C-alpha cells in the first residue's frame, strides 16, 4: 500500500488527517452540531495556534476570520475554520511547489 504525502492529498482528506474536519455523529432523529475529531491531536493543536496568530497578523486570514464571525460563527469555530484554510493552503503550496503569496484582500 502506497501512502500519500502532503501535497498529494485532496483538501477534504488533508483536513480529516489533521483532525479539522467536522464529524457527523447523528442517530435517528438526533442531529447535534458537528464537531471536529479524529486525526492527530498534536497537529491539530499546532495548526490551531498557527491559525490564531495568522488571524491576528496576516491580512488574508484576518479578513477570513472577521467574515466568519460577522456571519455569526463563534470565535473558536472561526479559528478552527482558519486552521483548516491554513492546512489546505499549505497542502496546495506543497502540491504546486510554490511559495506563499497572499491573496489581494478586497
């Protein structure tokens, strides 16, 4: 079995691998809010801290977090979404072999 590496995995799989994907735990009529789980807890913790700093300092991530919070998301949910955006961005950078170039924030 060949293991795929970072840069060879799609965005959903990389988020699940890092433990940043929402997991459905529904049964019958019960439908609780989705929570994140699985993956690697140490990686998730590091990405959370990186997303917290990115959402305070990098204009692209600041705008993303503010947009989510303005839409009614909690602070923690917005930071987790920022962490997922961060890991997807890093995966895409690895796949294309390019350096980080911030997007123009409108």
